[in-house]
């Protein structure tokens, strides 16, 4: 149920660079949004989309600064965020991710693969690079079991990976990879407590927004959770809940790979799991 199924990667992608500060840019392409830190120490990026886009991504980076990224941080293990790991590692980059991302990429690609992080961490770590203190913070069982949110001190920005889908939609909760709706809500709530009204919020997908945009997303998540819980009352089966279409009243936008019915199934599974663990 939780397996990620994404569209075929287009060979021609219209990349777009957005400046957040002198040293921090966001690159939109196909797949997860990429953050690019550039400066006197060099370059590092957060996420790297798909393998066939690596040359295009490198060309976009070169518009800001020459050189190979010193580090590639993965916000989680999904292929639209880690697909370029091998290409960047072969070019000289060092991949950083949570311990669980290392394990999941090892399970997929094998021990010793260039897709795997060479540095992995548990609760948190901080990258002191380009006159910036970027804190990587792990949130348990949110989008997956290996999510990292990156807080940029000087740039006053945060990259949330797929904990945040800013597409007038609900997130993909990858239950089969340890994700949970409650964990997403907890991660968003915690992040809101660490940022201020001028913080630039980078979602995994969709445009950069503000603290207010993230607050609206949290309200949506809580509303969706309550609608699901109401529909699930009296021990209703998945089929009975699907028939009620509990999320329809939200009037959201859904992609082909993540339609309303699939979101409902994932939320149902997540909330059932959370109820068992209470």
C-alpha cells in the first residue's frame, strides 16, 4: 500500500532557480525540491532528484558557483530525492542522511553502493559550512522513518523534505516505510516552534512559503485527521470508510500517483496503527 509510484521522468525538465539568500537557493526540477548552499567553503545540496537529471542539476549549480558539491544531504530515502546519489558520489560528493536512510538504501542497492550515505546520523547533526550553521534534525515516523529537516541559521530558512507537500494537497504518508500521519503532524508542529515569521519554508514539493503557509498546512492535516477518525468510528472497515469519502469535503488537488482514495487508505492504515500503539 505504501510503495511510492512516481511518474516516468521526463528527459526535458524546465529547471527554475529561486534565491532565498546570498548563499542559499532552491532548485525546482522534477522530484523533490533541491536546496543549494554556495559560498567560500564550496557547495552542498539537499536532495538530488532523479539520476537522469544529474547533469542538468550540475549545470544549474554551475550558474551559482563552479565546483562539485562537497555534500549531498538526503531528507529521506525515496528515489525522487536520492536518485542522483551515485552520480554525485562518483563526482566526489559525500552523501549524508539518517541511519534509517542508510539502511533502506542498502537494502535496495546493496552494501558498498555509491547510493549509500558515507555519513549517517541519529537524532541530529550540524553542518558548519559557508558561514552557516545548518542543523539536520531527525523526526521519527513522519513521512518515513528516516526524515531529516534542515534548519539554516543565517539564511533563516528550513527544508522540510516530504513532511511538507505545498500543493493544496495532503502528504504521502509512507506507512510501509515507517511513516505515520501523527508523526507528520508532530514534525510540522515542532518545526513551527523552531522558526519565526520571516523564515522561508522549503517544502519537498511545491513553492517556497512562510511560517503562515506551514501553519495553514498543519490546520489542514489536523482537519483531515479528524475527518478520518470520525469516519472510522464504531470500528468501520476500510471499505466502509472509503465509501464515505471522508476527505472529499476538503476540496483538495490530487496527483495521478496519489489520488484521494490512496491517501484515504494510507491515513486509515496509519491511524489504525497509531490506535494499536496507544
